[in-house]
């Protein structure tokens, strides 16, 4: 762990627990970059703005931190109020979506509006989608697809956007159906929708999953991102802040069973130990962590929120999604299934037979990118290979620990 990473983690810890800030030889450009890719600028600024060493930083860095923090936190406040308006109207129409992650996790932070959410996730019953659609369109929201009926049983979410807020509505398969791993994740939550909890946040009634189901959902969501493209520090903060509030209500046997089903035991132990050592979660029990915790920490910091903040990161995701057989990876990278192309080429929703057209457009676009940035592909593949090695060392899906053959 280099010095700036250590400074970054110390600042997060100071923000969470109101402890003394400890930074050494800060590189403010590097710290701004890390805060930015992890969606933590307001939180980091809250920890640094009174520091004498920050007052000595170049004025343009101070201004960039301040303006970004104030803008993001004010926009977050507006998003939250917009969401409360919509959620109250849903309930007035006898709709009770299960609020996942964002709003629930923000409420756990010392200053909720300093924890930024780019969108809000709702889990709804598929048969209620037309009713949500009418309400959202009346409020000026536009869906990503005009008609999702042909793919509703396969997609991960339907996205509705307005100038203020983005909503992701999850229906039958909240983790998508792209591969066997995601189907296994969905199966963990087959009966979770009905295990409901009602919270009051800023005076508004909010329906969500029960603490056990939500904690397992938070882990599964961050694990999904980790095994594909990478996951960042903020989701780990969400997970263990949730644990800190609800630990007396959690069925840990159910949770550990789900983690084991996903081959996530070593990863869970590793992020637990990282959180104890570096993020101030001293109430967590010491974990029997794997030996390469430091490699995982480096990966978490490098990945940013979802491992896709550069084009090389996105290409590495495509490479990882292509499976373990390296001789097929480039083919799968160039010719992915239609389900991974709907957002870029929405015409595939109604006309899946045009998939070859989408492939051609994708290859042309990638060729132009590689012409302008020739090392791009090698950077993406290099990152993917590095992450594959890490995933194998943690025996994650799809790189489970191999059983020894039985003696004859």
C-alpha cells in the first residue's frame, strides 16, 4: 500500500468515526482522483477542509475539492427529496417497492448527503411495472426502452431517467440472467421480496428487505461487481455500516450459507480484515483472511466504484465476462450476447435477429478506439489477467477451489 492510498483510507476513517485526521506528504491531485473514482469527494472534503496542510495546497486544488463537494452534496439532497416524493406517491397508489442500497445505505452515514448515489434501486413485482410506468412518465421520467415486454424476464433492470434522478426498477431477476453465476445469485433471493422491513427515513415510510436479506443482497451486489470488473471502497463501507447497525438482527447462518453458495468465503474474510485494519470497523471480529489481502486492497482502490471508470477498465470487464478459457475470450469480447448490448443498441430488444449488425457496429467502434489509442486493448487485457489471478487466489466463482480426487 503506497502512502497516498494510506492517506485516502485515513481520511475515510476520519469522516466515518470523527477521529483525528492523519495524513503524511499528501498528494492532493492523487487524493482527489481517488475520491472521485470512488464517489467520495464530499466525504473526503469534509475530512480535509480544516486541515492546515490542506490550506497549503494549491488554490486550484482547494477550489476543485470545494466546488465538487458542494455541487455533489447539493445535487444529492435534491435527488433524495425527489425520491421521497415518488416513493410517497407509489405508496398512495398501493405500490410498495423494496428500496435497495442507496437511500438505505446513505441513512447509515454520519452525514447522509455526503454519501453520493448516482441512482436509486427499487425491487418491484413484474406485474406492477405498467403502474410504475404511468406514474413515472407523469413525472417526466423516460424509460431506457419503449417496450421491455420481450425481454422483461431476462433483464436485470428497467431504467427511468429525469433531469434530477435515475431509477433502476428490478423485477424478476435483480442480478440479470447473463450467465449461471447471476442465476445462482437470483436463486438466493427467491423468497426475499416478501421478507419486508419498514423503515422511517427523514419522516418518510420506506419499504425494504429485512435486515438479513438486505445484508446478503449488499454483499452479493458488491461481489457481482468484484468478480466482473472490480468494486470499490464505498460499497464495502455500505456493507459494514449496515452490519454495525443491524448486527443483532442478522441471521448469520443464512448469510454465511449464501456467501458459501457463491464461493465468496475468502473474499468476505478478506474485506472484513481490510475493514478492521484500515477503515475503523473495530467491532468486526478478526477474520481468517487469505494471505493476499494487500493485493485485494490494491485492486479495490484501483477499481473505483464499479471497475469501469476508464475504457481500459471496461474492456477488462468484457474480457473477464468471457469466461476462463483464454482462447475464446477475444471472440466473446468482440461478439457478446444480445443481453449485454441492449443499452447500447436498443433496437435488439424488438429485433434480436439484428445482433450481427450490432456486432459490426461494435467492432467498427472498437477499431476506431484502438487506432487512436493503440495500447488500449493491451491495457485492458493486462488488467483482466491481473484480476483473474487475484480471483483465482481467492477461489471465487468462476475459479472455485478444486477438490482433490478421491483415492480409488
